[in-house]
C-alpha cells in the first residue's frame, strides 16, 4: 500500500484535492498581493500629493477687521491674521495706531510688540524695529511692510497701502 506524502496535498483517492489546494493558494496569493498593493498605495499617495499639491488660488486679502478699539489698551500690540500671514497691530497711544506685516524681514519669524521699550522685537535673532517699521538693530535687512489703520466706529480696520 502506497503511503501518502504528508508534504503534498495530493490524494490518490480524491482527484479534486489538488485543484482545491491550488485555488486556496491563488486566493491567499491574491489577498497578499492586494494587501501589498494597498500598503504601497497608502504610502505613495500622500507622498505624491505632497510633491504635487492641487493648485489652489487664494483670494487676495487687502483689508481685515482687527478687533474692537475699546478692547485694545494703549501701548499694546496684538497679532492678527491678515490673509494667510500674521500682521501686528499696535496701539501706541490713545489715538495713534500702527500696523505692519508681522513677518520679520530677516528669516520670516513672527515679530511682537514690546511694551517695555515701545518697539517691535523679533525673538529669533534679536531684531528690533521702531514704530515706523524701520530696523533699529539686529540682522533684519529691511523695514517691516507697513499697513494702513483706520477706525470704523469701534472697529479697527487694517488694509494694505495702495
Ligand atoms: S528672523 Fe527676525 S531677526 Fe532673524
């Protein structure tokens, strides 16, 4: 009597056994290859989207409402969003307002108003600007871009200069 080889799935009495095993193998192989393809896709899709982002045009922002004048005390500053960039609104005195791009002209850090010195300071490399946006000290190569400020009732409005 011939003994069946335990490593093969052929069965002399079962003619369909080889076909079933082959079907099972191809199904498992199909599952594995699908998983590999899904893994590769989930890895490469974000990489490709990052390298080739969809073209989105941003609406140009020329004016924003920066807050209520009654809620901003003299000798203070606040960062507000101007489009997709930060802007610095400074209330120097009761009646004197200033606004600038808050993007430092050195390496694009965000500047801030320093109440103690009444100047604009960039913490990244100790750049200092005056309240006209001019460079006082430090590495910034040029002045801050200045914006116009006007009051509409109690609303402080910042706009790009023409
Ligand atoms: S980024 Fe502002 S001083 Fe360098």
